[in-house]
C-alpha cells in the first residue's frame, strides 16, 4: 500500500501545484488549502487516470481522507 500512497502523493502535488506537499493517510480536505469541490473532482479524475480505474459514486462518498482513497484504490487492484 505504500507504493499506492506514493503515487497518490504525486497526484496531489500536480493537482495542488505544490512540489513540497506531502500527504499521509490521515490528510483530509481541511488540511490542504484549495481542496474544494472542484479540486476534489480534478483529484479523483487524475487518480482514475494514474491507476487506470473508475470510482463509483458509493466509493466516492466514503472517501473522507487520503487513507480512504488508498484503500479504495488498493481494493480495486
């Protein structure tokens, strides 16, 4: 799962245009300036591209932090 978190972190750096950004499994939207609903959609879209998968609505609504994203991605692989 560590490899997934590293790849997720790279996506966050691109989406939020912050090369020094480091996310952990506990990171949530309140922790990152600019993580609003539009950026969330962009983030999910880029994660789908990065991992070659599609999130369904039930998965999306359960994602409350980065750890939840990593778990869903891990479960789909």
